C-alpha cells in the first residue's frame, strides 16, 4: 500500500517559498500555509478547511470510511466463517459429521488482512510522529480504527504529508467499500423447508445410562452461507448438513412439488 511509506521528516514549504524537510511537530506548525485547495478535486478545486488538506466533504468521507471499518470489524469476523457462525461454536454432541468442516471465507479473510494492513500503516506513522500517544490495550484492527476515529482524524487531515493523507484516504475508502460488500454477500440466508424433518439420528443417554438413538427433532433449513456452497442443514444441530443439490436429489425429489419448486427457484435458480 502506498500509504505505508513511513516518513520521518516532511517536505514543507515555508511562507517565504523555501522548501525544507522538518520533523512532524515542527512541520505541523506550518499548517497555516497549506494549499488552500482540497487535495481531491484537481479539475474543479474546492477550498480546504483552513489548516487541513481536505474540504469538509472529503474530511467527512474519511471519517465515514474509518467509522465503517471500525463498525464492520466484528461482522467481518463472523462473516469469515460459513453461515456467519462464531469460531468458538462447538458442534452439538451426538451429531454425525456428514460434511467436512467448512473452510473460512477467504474473500472476507483477505479484506480483514487489508484492513489490518492499512490501519497499522496509519498507526505506525502516527506513533512515529507522536511517540507519546498511548495505543489502546486491545490492538485489534477494529479497536484501533475506533481509536483513530475518536482521536486522530484531525491528525490525519492536517498531516504535513498530503501524500500520506491522500494514500490513506484512498485505501481506507477502498477497504471500507470492500468490507461492506463482503459482509453483505456473506449474510447467511435461511429458509425453512415446510414440514421436512431432519433425517439424522441423535445419540443420547437414556435414563438407564445406555445410549439410545432417536430421530433428530430438527427441521430442515436451506442455507446459503454466501460462499457459493448452498447447504441444507438442521435447525437444531449445525453438523447435520448435506450439500443442497444432494439433499434435493435424495429427499425433495420424492416430495410433491410445491415446497421443492419454491425452494429450487429461490436457491438453485432453475426456474419452476
Ligand atoms: Zn474535497
Ligand atoms: Zn438434525
């Protein structure tokens, strides 16, 4: 990422026109002499907020990108796992694993990696410029993004390096956009299949201590976890799942039409 080129000293134009390199705090004192135009509108210049590099709209856009990233972090964590389930969710006991554990959603993992990278570029530059700033104890990218949002947007928009600000603004806007996209796409969609019972057996201990096997009380849910692998699974035990096409083939095909047609239309997109 362009925004990751850390600087120690900044090219600074003095009021008399001389250009020199100064460390952050001294360079920042020259902020009153920053260009009067926002750095983002080459063709139709707009005035920047005094002492910063951005117009009010672009500053708000930057703030919104950081806010979106902070807010999406937990959703991204959930979205990384198929069906949007938390990493810690234990398989329900007695369930038979019919389908191998699903891999993480790599699109989401990639976006999380990019968020981590841009957030740490900003934070890395910030602690170099302002070594006395204390970082939050929790240094997940989501917490750091909130910290930047609450305390350091001003630091960014007035940064002596307009290039740093330009690069981070563009990168933040891009990853915030990607984050919204993958979260939207990975929202699991669940539809219950009318009057279809889970075909699995549940093993439990009877009162006499012997294991007994009984039909699973779960209903059948068709789930689109957003990773392109539609599955049919049980409402009670998430380990009771089979690929949707297989389920439709072995079970639903034998059922009279209506439910199957509705589902097939919704899920398999095969028309009526
Ligand atoms: Zn602007
Ligand atoms: Zn079940």
